[in-house]
């Protein structure tokens, strides 16, 4: 890729990569222990017409989130396909990002086997995430209010008029130029 760049672009790219490495180095933190994740069923209800089970997730004894999961939502196969694509993309990213990203993932409660097992039970219809793991610091609520299956024409996924499709190389060139002009 560098061979195809002009000398100026090559220099900007090298500068960008050097600064990125420095940021990764600065982001390294001491090893921390994996969080202790516990999950308990705390109720049930109906959301958007689907029966749900409510679970409370605690991390290191602190309330982390409440999750309502519907087991009778029939989008499991579609979600598995999306999740496998996301997982493949994440693995490719981890190869690029190195150990810093891997360590952060290990510290993430969502990577705990108990949490992954909970998520595989069904479709999340509602989630209350407690900021910082403490209810008093605030919360973020996500809730499905309507869920329906329908066909979406492939035209919805095409690049809209007026937008340009870029290769990764073109995208990086633009990003390097943009960041260079911010200095």
C-alpha cells in the first residue's frame, strides 16, 4: 500500500501510524483481575407482545444491568448470522490492535461465560445499564417497543446517490490528511 502512495502521503501515513502506536502504548494499563459476574432471574413480563424473563446482572457484587429476554422471538438464525460476522470482524480487528484490546475484552463483563450464556437464551427486549456499575450514577435504558418481521428490498442497502464508495486505502488516505490538518 505504501508503494502506491505519494512521498507526502507516505510521510503522513508513517506519522499517523507512529502516533497511533504511541496512543496504544499510553493506553496500556496494569493487568487487572477478571470481574466476578453473577446473574439471577428476577421476574417476568410482556414487552412488545412477547413474554420475557428479567435478569439482574451483578459485577463484583454491584448491580451492572437488568435485562429482559424473550425466548419466543423467531429471529435467532438471523441474529446468529449477524453475530458470527461481528465476531469475525472483531477477531480481525484484534489482530491489528494487539494486546491492549485483548486485555480490555477480558475485563469486560460481557465476555464472561455466564453473560454469554444469558445472551444466548433469546432476544434482548429491554436493557437497563447502570453507569459505572452504580445505580446512583445514572442509567441507560434500551427497549424494543415494536418488533415485526418483514422483507426489506435490497435497494435499502445500496450506497445512496451522492455518496462515494471508498476502498480501505482511500479511507486511510483521507483520515491521514484530515488528522494532519487538525494539528
